[in-house]
């Protein structure tokens, strides 16, 4: 080990610009900064770059010997190393460099952060010697990104390290998880944050014991971890404030039989299950504990066998502000009632209900302080919106209207939604709604209100026969609209429309910005541009983003530039195509 540590590895050349270095007066402002500030600046660099920087200034010559931030990444030290050496040789050179830095540094200086990304060879104890070295120097933040074919054990020196406050372990990727052998002894007395990614845990009981031995643990994050022969998730700790379980990987294809979280200090809970398994069954905590401090709840692929637990969960969370439910299931529930005085943001994404009858379920939302509401549904639900006086931002996305419902029922349901949203400032609508939405707006008995507070309208449209009339009707119902964004979705084009010029209040007084995305230059799209330029008296910007395969852009631009404009200050911009987008994802 001594011989290995004493090797002086060859450091790749550091290229210095001619106007950076030198000791001339006023020529090296960075070197004149206080040492803690330079430490902070260098903390964003990898250690190899800090060593290279020793050639820039005399003051920096030995600076790397005292920096308390160490970042070693085997992937970034050499350029194209596989063209020169074998993988084994690269690994050996990397070890030499880490050994040299650790041995050369001042051992009395505490390490604030140690980041290590490397391969761990079989029967090689170098990793454990490094961990022992940083533990002796009172490391505070430890981040290990290691690919290993053999199980990795947390050594006793880390378990008993009183300075360690944050530990991150990433042992692979989604297809390969490294095995973590947990310690059997108690420790981690000061640990506040634990981040486990792509880690395989063989003994869940030992994992529970491990968590309970961390008395100050506040943040637990687990992403794509693998638990073998594991059916019940049970997390119980008094100190935990933030819990995230993202994409649990299980050997049991039927998912978790139950998930119980008993954390009386919990403020944010995120449970995302899935990827080839059935939904997780969430089990209620004891009534005496509950989630009295919970502010954010994010659930995906969670099943509520007892719907009363969900209702109790909402009612017993007086500080809950953010609720996200994605692909959650209520097998015995027909009416989902979300009533909360504290809730500010609500997202419902493809909620599943029991029964075979499509659209038979109902949603009731009564949240007087709700600011943001997003709903993504397979079919048009029956929604009752009550007292949403604070609502500002809404996104309604439907994958299908549903052929099983009568047109009258569809109009009735959609009108209930629109009437409940008439006070919003930002409204986003998907293209599936438009045919029936056009009928609802046309028939005053269904929808008679106006969007008087609406400032921004975002639409995804197909240029169908009802699209242009719908846009005009929405503009008529939005007298104070300031920004209009239209995403043109792929679809069949119908007969060309001619829009009659007429005064629309928002176009006359308020509409300043128009964005047209995935623009193809179809006659109906051009007619819409002509209408907006002709009638937009205060229009300031009209931006057009092209669809990628539009090849006659110059011809289209030439036609648009000849359109008459009511606003003398309007600026037209034609932007290059953007990468293919998912309207639903963009607006989440």
C-alpha cells in the first residue's frame, strides 16, 4: 500500500490561456480572493482539474493540498483512455492518482465532501482504505457511484463516523443493481440524508433496523432499488421529514401487499411504484400518528383498498398543500371527494375506479385555496367543482370523450367543468375536447359564463372543421386575454375556413403575444395568422415555430409578411423546429 501511495502519477497537461496567469499587479483577481471563497469556487471542479490549476498561479501551486472538497471520477480524468490502455490499466492509474492525493494532502484538514465514481475490482480492498482515510478526516458528505460485481459493505469506520451527515450510494443502473451489505451494528448518529440508487438489499429486516439506528435521519431517497423476496414495505421513524421511493423494483410481480409509513414528522411523501408490477396497496398508519405535518403527497400506482383511509388521510393532513395522484386505483369507490382548506396544487392523472361501467365515477373537488388544478383522464369524468375562488392555473387533458355517452351528457359534464373554471388566469386544453367544446360554447344553455380573469390560453389543436370557430368563440369569451399559445397537432385537414373580420375585445385591447408551435403553413393556419394580424390592435409579438418537415418556408413567410396589420409595433419571428413534443408532458 505504501508503494502504491507514493507513486507520482502523470497528470494530464493543464492548458492555460495567456491572459489568465501571471503575478502582475491586478492581473490575477481570482487569486486575491479570500481562501474560503476560492475553496467554494474549486468545490465545483473535479480534483484532477484543481491539481491542474496549480500551474496557473504561484498561490495555487499547493492549493490542492488543503482543499476540503474531493471529487474523483474515473470517467473524466483522461480523454479517450480506452484508445491507449486496457480497462485494468485505467483502473490502476486511477487508484494511483487517488492514493497520491490522499497521501499528499494535509491530514489534519477535515473533508467536507468526498465524491467517488469508479469501478470496484474483485478482491480489491482499496475502496475500503479510501473510506477509512476520509472517515479519519471527519468527512461530512459522502457520495459513492460504484460499479461492482461483488457486494459492497459499509465498513465500521463509516458507521461510527460522527461527522457524516449525508450519504449517497449509487451502485449501477436500472438493469444492474449492486448488492449492499448493511452493517449489523448501530451507528450513523449524525446522518441526516440517505440517498440509495440502484442498490439491491437482500435482508429487509436488517434494512429496517438500519433505518431505526439513524436517530437524526430527515431525508430518505430510494430510486430503482431492488428488494428480493419482499412483499411488505414498513417504514417507521420519528425524525424523517422527506421520504421518496421512486420506481421500486421487486422480484414479486404482484407488487406490494401493503405499504405502511409511520413517520409523525413527515412533511413530503413520494411513493412511485410500477415498471412491470401491480399497484402497491397503501395501508393507513395508526390514527394516533397520521400525517399531521404533511405538506406534499405524490403517489403513483398506489391502490386504496379502503377508500375511507384516503378520505381520512386528506382530512387529517391540515397542512397538505400539494397532492399528485398518478394511475392510482380505488376498487370500491364511485365518488371521490377531495375537500381540503389547505390544498394549493392538485394533479389527478388517470385515476382508476372499480366497476365495469365507463364514466360511472364522480369527482368532487372543494378546495377554496386551490391555485393549480391539472386533470388527465382516459374518459370525460363527472366533476363537481365547488368554491375554487383562488384557482389560477388549470390543465384539462382527455384521451377520449367516450362513445358510450350521449352528446347531451357529454355537453353537460364539460359545461360543469368550464363553469367551475371560469375564474382561472391560465387555461390549458387538449384537442380531444374541441368538437364537443365547440358545441357547448355555441349552445348558451350549456355554458353562458365568460373567462373574465383569463390572461393566458394554451391550446393543442388539430385543424378540424370545428377548430377555427372554437378558437374564435374562446377569444370572444376571454375579454382580458393577453397571451395565446397554439400547438398544432398532427391530424386531418378539412375545408378551408374564411374568418370574417370583427371586433373582439381581447384582440382590440389586451392580446399582446401569440405563439404558434408546430406550424405547417396550411391554409387554415395562414387564415388564422391573417385574422390575428388584422384584428390584433395591441399585438406586440407573433412567434411561429415550424414543423420540422416544412420545406416551403420562404413561400409561407412571404405570404405572411404581406398580411395587413392593425398593430404598427408587432414583431414577427419565425423560429427553427423544436424537438418532437408531447403536449401533455410539456404542460405538466
